[in-house]
C-alpha cells in the first residue's frame, strides 16, 4: 500500500546554480548538506515552514541529446499571494512563460527554473 508521496525530484544541470535559483525565486532552502556519490549530487529543499517540498539532483554524467530525460512532470507550488510573488520574482529579473491565468477557483502561472524545468505557482481563491 502506498502511504504518501515522499518528495519530488527535479533533475538540474548545475546543482549550485539551482540551489541559488530556488532560494532566490521560490524561497526554498537546503535541508542539510548536499549528498555526493558516484551517480551525482543531491539535496532536499524545504519551505520556510520546514516542510519538505522537493529534491534537486545533478547527474554525474551529463545527458546528451540521445540520453536526455524528458519530463512531463510540472511541480506546482502553492502561494497565498500569487500577484505579489510574481511581482517579486519579476523584480529579480526573471521572466514568466505566461501571464497569470484566472480560473473560477484558483489562479496559476508558469516560470522556468535555471535548468529550463517548468514550475507553476498556484493560489486558491
């Protein structure tokens, strides 16, 4: 029986750059030290509340066009003030893939991280 999702791992090209991007843009911080082994480097990030959110993984062997993993997963992060967060992130110099999409029960927008992964920010109404 599956109990729950433990974490979502995002594959990044440069772990140090990604850690800084996720700190600056999404305000997620490393939980402990970076773990290194023969397969690559890995770190878990958490929110200010201390909740585990994601893990970042940088493979030791960089993918080629033939071996590159193409993901259909898009992490969605909850915010309590999407408009303010979008303004803050834009002030940092980052560009969103789209404007804020307003729906009856929520609003959502999409940005790419420093490795080109799509990330969505979501606010319930």
